[in-house]
C-alpha cells in the first residue's frame, strides 16, 4: 500500500509512487488516525527498526568473524595486485 503525508495542502507519497501509476492515475486517499510526532514517517521508521532488529538477532555471531576475515583477505589481495601493477 502506498502511503502519503499532507504537506502544503498536497499529498506527498512516502516513498515515491509505483512506476506502474502513470500521470493522471486516479487514487483514493483515506485519513489515518491522528499522527503522533512525525506521523506516518515515524511509524514507518519504527516498523523498519523492529524488522531490522529482529533480523539482526538471527545473525550467527561467528558470521561477524567470517566477514572480518574475508575483508582482511580481500584487502591483502588488493594490495598485492596494486603492487604488481606498479612493477
């Protein structure tokens, strides 16, 4: 569902409208409950944050170490390639 916020008397979509909605497409807007704080944007960020935290909790702590080792290897190989190109 596309959401929007009213600014200066116009509905501004959050985020941008779907590409399959060409200019002139008629849509229907319904008012949500009174927004708190920053309204719709705050609620969307809260949902996103909760989803992100839930996903992060599922990450195996050993994955951090594997990623760190892989990055170290990539950096080492990149330096070696750079040295070879200079000679």
